[in-house]
C-alpha cells in the first residue's frame, strides 16, 4: 500500500510518517515547509525521517530518505499547485491519502485570512480532484475541534450542530467536511474527517501552549495565561492520535458509509492550571503567570466524545497528561540543549 501524507514536515504529519514506515508501508511525504513557525524545526523533523535539509529545500524534487530507503520519499510542494499535484498522483499510483497539510492557528487566521483560503480551501479542493481522478481508495483528512465554536454541550459529539464557527480557521475546517461530503456523494470516494483535539508531544509546534509555557518557564520568563486560567482542553498525546489515524487509514473501507466524521481526542477535559502544574513538576520550576483576557476566536472548554471511534476502531488513548508532558519536556531539553 502506497500512502501520501501531506503536511509531512508538520508535527502530527512527521509522527504519522514515522509510524507508517515502522509498520512497513510505503510513504510519500509532501509539505511546502512554510515559515508560519521556525522552519528549522520542520527540517529537523524531516531529518529524523532521513531527508536532508539540502534536499528538502528544493521545490518539486522527489528525494529519498537515508533512514527508510525507497520506502519513504519527500516532495516539497504547495497543495494548491494545480500542475504539480495531479502529476504526482499520476506518476505515483497512490492508494490512500492522509491530508494534514493546512495553514494552522486560530489567532493567526484573524490577521492573515487569505493564507487560510489558499491552503485550506483551494489546496484541499485540488487534493479532492486528484483523489477523484486517480481512484484513491480512501481520503483521511484533518478537521478540528474548533468547528464546534461556542457549543456549550459537553462533551462535544459529532451529532452536535457545527454551523457557527468563530474563526476563519474553524470555518475552513468545516468547509473541508462539506467538500468531502460532496465528493463522497458525487464520486463515491470514501472520506473520513478527524476532528483533532489539542494534540501535544515531542516535536510539537512552537506556537502551542505546551511549547510556549515550557520555553518561558525554563528561561524564568512569565507565561501568558488566557481567560485568567479558566480554560479546559481535551489534551491528547500525539502517539495516541497517530495510533488512531493509522488504524483508520489502513483498515478496509468496505461495508462502511462513504462519508464519516470522528472526534479524535483523549475523552477527557483538563483544566489549564492543572496542565501548567504538570509542566512545572516536569521542569522543576514554578511558573510566573501573567493573567490575560480571553482571546478572539478561542473557546473556554473542549472535550471529545470518542465513543464511535472506540466502537469502530477500538481507539484507546492511554497516555496521561503527566506522562505526556514529561516526554515533551525531556524532548525539549534535549533538542534545545546548548
């Protein structure tokens, strides 16, 4: 089975590629390696997969990794490239696709809306068209818990109304679900949308709370705690997320609905202050908190109902916040050691 993973230099994408390769699948990684955050972190993720920075910097060059040989190849490409992406599909005979490529960040979408339309809408449509014309067996794609907007029902269920997003990022993810439904209905393409809930772990994004807090506390700097600390999140360790994605991506799609949506999270809501306390314990330092108001586009609480994912795929997230945070802090100390 040949699997295309878009967003392969990203946080979840890197971990997914590694897991698939360890299980013996042939993987093509695609990423445009944009500068939304430190590109060196992205290049170093690719380095773990055997792709050199020199190779990864060149657009439209297919390169093979030194770690997994011809089992893993990488191409730097924009998802919205309407010439290069169809050509890649035609040449590679891709069986299944996991689309993790997207412009991320709720707050960033308020200041840079065009970027989200280009990547999350135009690029996604280009991918759907490639799946349509190349008989891809299954498209799995990243949606987001942000589609629930100001939903007050806890835990969040895929049966809840998601027609009122409060950020353009959330709106783009809701659009992805609607577009997938259309292509499943019109062209019989099996699609599965995964609403991710606050993924964290080693190699995580520098704009996420765990990275920001760990970095600041380690340097003796104050941390910004929004909504005066009255936040709760369904923090989910990246290995648990990836295990679920691999099961969905590699399992047969026979005898199932063509269009499916799942929540994928830890099935638990953790207070932000408890999360900060876990970071403090792992680092061995107390945080100096700078209490801030709620930010535009943020929600106060998230919690994933994952009962259907447990039923259909035996999904079992089992990493505690204490263990997951400790693994991240250990990685952070090693990665940034002087």
